C-alpha cells in the first residue's frame, strides 16, 4: 500500500520530484565529471611519462656538454641515469613545416613509445616521427623525409611512428599556446645519425633522472663540473608543467561548480521536502488514524529522499562519465592539447564517499522534514497545516506603507512569510549570474589577451629561430638585412628563482611592449623592466642583482619600470643597456616582416615560423574556450530554470487558497499572473545586483588560479553584462509565465472548503 502511495505522491509532486532529481544529477555529474577529468589526466599522463623515462631535471649550456661532463653527472650520488640530449627545432625541406628533432645519447632517459614500425635501434639509419604529425601531413612508414638544420640536411626513411613524453605537449616555443600538428611535430634520430650528418656531436643539454632536490643537484653539479650550470626541474618543462597545470585547474573547477550545484540541490531538497511534508500533513494523519505506526510512516516518507538521492546519483554518474569523456579523450578538449597513448577514465577514491554522503544527507533531510509532523495524536495530524502567525514587519509600520498598491503589499508579505523559499530563489538567480558572468567574462578576458598579443605586441610577419652555434655578429647582420629586431633570452637566478632574462633590439618595433595600463610604451636604455608578476620584488629606481646560469658573474642593474609580459615571467632590457653593463648573451630569434619564402636558408637558421601560424594555435584554444562558455551558459540556464520553476510551483501550491480567494474577489487570471511574475522579477533584480559583483569575484579567482602563468587583464565587455542580465531575466520571466498559467486550473470551491 505504501509503495503505491509513494508512486502516487511522486506523480502528484512530479515537478518537484523531477527538479530535485535533475539538480542532484547535475550536481553529482559535474562533481564526478570534473574530478574524473583531472584524476584521469594525472594518471594517464604520469604513466606515459614513466614509460618514456621522462627526465626529472635538465641541465643547459650553450657551448654544449662533453662526454666527461655527462660521466661526472652520472657519478653523482643520487643520480639514477643521465644522458646528453639534443632537442632543436628544424625545418622540413620544401615545406612550411618544422619538427623538434630529439637525440638521446643514452637511451635510458627521455625515450619514446613506438606506436607503429620498428623499435629504437641506435645502429639504424632512420627517423622516428610523431604519429600525429604524420597523420596531419600524409607521411607514412617507408617514406623518405629530409630535415634542414644549420645548413645541413638530415635525410632518412620514416621507420617508426611514435609518441614522446618530452613532446607530450608539442609546441615550437613558449609563444605557441596549442599544438598544431599540421605545421609542427617532433622526430627522433640516433646519435650515430646525428654525428654522421653534422660531422660532430653537439649536445647543449643533459637530462637527468633523480629524486634529489633541485638545490642539492645544483650544488652537486657545480662541484662535479667546477662551474655553475642552469638546472631546471620538470615543474617548469612544458609537458610536465602543462599537464600539472591542467590537473590543478581541474581540481579548482571541481571545487567550484560542483559545490555550487550540489549546495543548491541540497538546499532545494530542504525547502521542497519541508513543503511536501506540510502539504502531506492530512495524509500523515490519515495513516496514523488507520493504525500505521509512526516508525513505518517515518520510514515511508524518508524513502522519498533516498529514492531521489539514488536516482539523481545514478543519473549523475552517467552524466559524469559523459562530461569527463568530453574533456579526456583523443577527440576531446585535452586531445587537442596532449598527445597521450591511453585515455582511460578513473574515478577518484574520494568521490564515492562524497556521493554516499550526498544520498545520506538527502535521506536525512526527508527524515527530519516529516518527523515533526508526526508529533501529537492522529486528530492533531488531520488538521491542515497552518503557517505560523506573522507579526507586522518593519516595512508595514512605515508611513508610506498604506499608500502602496495591493500587489506590492501582497508580494512583500509573501516574501517575508516564506523566507526560505525567497532565499532559495535568490540563490538560484545568483548562481545563474555567477555562471554566466564567469563563463562569458573568461571569454572576454582571453579575447582581450589575444588582441594584445596579436595586434599590440607582435608586429612582425615571420619569426626566424637562430641555431645555437650561430655567431651574434652574423645574426645581427641577418637582422639588418631583413629589417628586423632580435631577441636574446637566457635563464637567470633572481630572488632565488629561475626566470628568463630577455634582451631586445627594438629599433624597428617588430616587438612592442605594454605598460601596466595596457598602453604601448617605449623601453628606455637606462635600466631593466620587470614583468608585473615580479613588480612586488622591487620599486622603480631600486638596484637589483641576478646571476646568469653558466656564468660566475653577478650583475647589478637599475629598475626603470614595469612591463606587461603576457607569456613569460621575465626581466627585460634593451641591447644598449645590456652592452653598457657588459652582459653576455646569445641571440635566439629574429623578428621581421619578410615572408618565409623570401628568407634564404643558412647555417644561422634552425627554422622559421609565420606569426599567422602561431596565432592559429590560439584560435584552437579559443574554440575550446567557446565550448567551455557554452557549458557554462547551458549550466546557468538549467540551474535557473530548474530552481525557479521548482520554487514557483511550490509557491503556487502554498498559496493555492490565497489565489482562489483572489479569484473569488474578482481578480482575473491575468492580474493574478502579474502578481506571481512581479514577485519573481523583484527577486531577480536583487539576485542580479548580488550576482554581478559575485560573478566578477569568481572570474577573478578563476583567472588567478587557472591561468596564473599568463598576465591576463580581467576584461568584461558590455555584451557580457547585457547577455548575463537579459538571459537571467529571460529565464525568470519564462518560469513566471509557466507558473502563472496554472491559475486557470484553480478550483475555487475545492480550495476554499475547510477541513471537516
């Protein structure tokens, strides 16, 4: 009997039951999906890096390392393995494409995973090519490929298609945000083939596997080699740093959106179950009168929350897998960023207890909601639920109260009488605004970042990457020939951290600079400029000091100002100031308006990049961003619709007799509908006023926590404000009209009958 009653009650309150199931399923689904995303990414990526012997540390020296150097590193206590390593961007002959050419002298560090073709053999004279690059450019096993590097040609047969931990995020340099396998990939050759082609061995890098602390290794390397060497750990290397950044972003997102949805779902459950229990008071009294014990009645109504929790959780698990697969899959958002061999989905261990606790809380809410209705005798329970008497509010005691229209008085009293329902309506509106402002604002911020990078800073057509062995004077002559500017970048130790020192020749303004206020600025020759992330380390006019790696020199320089460096954490100076303080440097890139085809290959050039090609990778990023914005907008609309409709129907049920009384007094359905809609509008206005600044605050948190590696400027366009406000009001009005239509079904006689 009670099971049949459960079905009938669920059907009677179907909109409330359905809305609660939807809210719980969305909350659980987003919670599970976002947490599965970062956990799966972490496990899949770490397994891949372990399989390919990913290095823990990288040592750099522009002049290259000798065999004695690597033997000295291998002899350090705590170093498990080390190899001389070369990773350099080289051009694909007769194509506007390039690859990162990798050579590992000791094939126990920084290896590759062969997906198709021959296993690695140092005696084989072939090329192992990125499988994604091969697919994008129609290369197959057995094809012959020619690479050009420093005037030399490296020709070989493609004997393997591979993936590599060192190139898990395959970008040409820090300026390229997303991989573009149509223009850039990676390849491996053996050390013997490298020496055979170049006539000598040149390894500017040593990769090390060790569990030592960075400071310990730095001291040990200095003792072993007798000089200071630039040592970087894997935390700053693009593949590892990139995937760890995605993991941290996933954790952050997993602690914001799911909490919002789950909290609103649980609060909705509290409010709704209380009202359902109040409306079922007569039914509870009838069951008591028929002889059902309190325990059995309590168990029956408690099962409502259990059923809602179980159904919502089961649907949420399905939704969670769907959300996670949209992100973590070869064709998903991460598939365009990471090159992984395995995309398995994993549920974090803490998710199952959280879901169990959620179901338990929903069950407890049902239990507590009905428990107080069981107090007293059956006769007491058979009396209809009567709202508690209300005293005059402060507003009603004000002089102007009597002059207010009836509709205003009625709505104010209703809001104050049903505070929990009104508060939940506000929560729904604020949550809707948070998601809209956060999603659309992130898109505005990234679009602004793109404009600054493309139109304000990057004023060139082609970037010429210079080979490590090139002479500075020859490079300066090349820059003059192509009417370009150049950049020399090196690692330095500043305030105990490793950052980049960037030296520019800026005469032709191919690279421009932005101030804190995003205005174009001129770099002076009287000092250095700190990026905004370093602004708190020194004031303008202060003298700071730093030490370049690979040198025993310490330079003391004056701070001339601050600059917005969009991509890197750096200190910037001009060529003239660098010369004035005796700074040694090696030019790494030339920026020019001359197109690739008009620049002749030479032993100075490792490869060339079109700015448009680099910016195309940002378009790929924006496509992912647009998908995220769509998810935010859909989530906002669903949240607003479900919460407001549920509360609107609850309001309609609670005021059924009041609405019937208004109809008896001559109010038409249209007028009653306006009363209901106007209350929604009032609460929506308040929710929007709260939600706008709260949304901006959430956006700021997202920017500082998710993309802290970039110097983004929080940007919100007029369209974002307009769309957020209009969409929120649109949802509120739509729900208001849906609820208002129910007035036509009010049976005045039935509603006004008193309990016998």
